[in-house]
C-alpha cells in the first residue's frame, strides 16, 4: 500500500505539521495522557481537519499529493479519537494485569485470552490503529 515517505511529508509545511501533530497525538493517546491528546486534537481542528476528512476522494488524489494524504490520515486519527471517547476502554495497566491473571501464557510475553471483555477488545483495536497510523505517517523513516 502506498503512503508518502517522511521526506515527502516534510517537503510541505502543512504536511510536516500534520504529520508531527498526529504522531504527537498518537504518542499521547498510547501513554493515556488525555490532556496532551486534547491539545493535539485542538491543533488539528485549528488546521481545519475534521473527522473523516478527505475520505471520499478518489484514490489517485492520495497518490499525487502528500498533503492530501496527511489530511486523510489526520481525519482518520480524529475519527479514532471519537471512538475512544465513546467506548469503554481499559487502561494499558489494566490490560496487562488482565492478561497476566486470566491469560494463558504460550511463549515469553505472548498470551491467549479466552473470552476477552469488550473493553479489552477495544483496547487492542485502539493499539492496532495507533500502529497502523504510525506506519502511514512514515514514523520509522
């Protein structure tokens, strides 16, 4: 799947700002620092980003413009935040304790949890979404 490189994002001030703000927001979300999450969310709104932004554009638009791609990712991040705020999600600490207490250890730090709660499933889905958004924002490159 195509996504812009770090250099492509940073070649435009808006793309660079969107990328950096989204990565900071994702870090704050993963660390469960809701004060920082709110600050970065506000910054995205100040940049006129809305939840689901650019989702209806044809796929060619994303391939031609890293700023449009960054706007799309930022809009998806805001959509994720809306879900986080509306769902019952356990904390990272609670998730680890749940795995240790009720999970079946299969290898070192790998557990299988039979019949996980909805809030645990939400936690896992949010963590996976954060990982995907970091990839789309070229956070390792």
